[in-house]
C-alpha cells in the first residue's frame, strides 16, 4: 500500500532527554574567537652603523623607487633614520625627489630621466 502503517511511532523523548539533546546539539557550540594576530616587532636600528651606512650609499641609489618605508624595510632602520638618510642622499645628489608629500616623499635614482 501507499501508507506503511506498520512503522512504529517515534518513541517520545522525555523532557529531560530533549533538553539534553538540545544542549549537546552543534548549535549550542559558541563560535571561538581567534586570538588576534600579533604583529611581530621589527627591531630596526635607530642609528647607522658603518655597514648599514655603506650599504645605503652603495645600494639605495640603484633602487628605482625610494621612500622612507622602503629604506626602513630593506635596511632595517627606523623611519626617522630613513628620512634623514634620504635627505643625505639628496644632498649628495645621488637621488632626486618625485613626489613631495607631507608624510611620504618619493624619490628615484638620479638618472638623466
């Protein structure tokens, strides 16, 4: 026949059993928050040592684009040191400014361009 009458009715759970099932159901699990990413501390130099300074004079004029951020990243120096370094290179005529902005000044190497 169409209707299987021989299926036993689902056994009724007691109220306690239902409460237990609800408590254990996956919905009850709270979302766990991730612990937040910890930005690793970059320990950048505050003053030039001889090696870093020579590297600055040797390599930086070869970069196509020069900003305090890039110097800080590549030479492991802090931002204010990077700005000072850039001023120095400009003074020596090794690089030239493109964008003069209050916060980020962008320079390039001193080519004929």
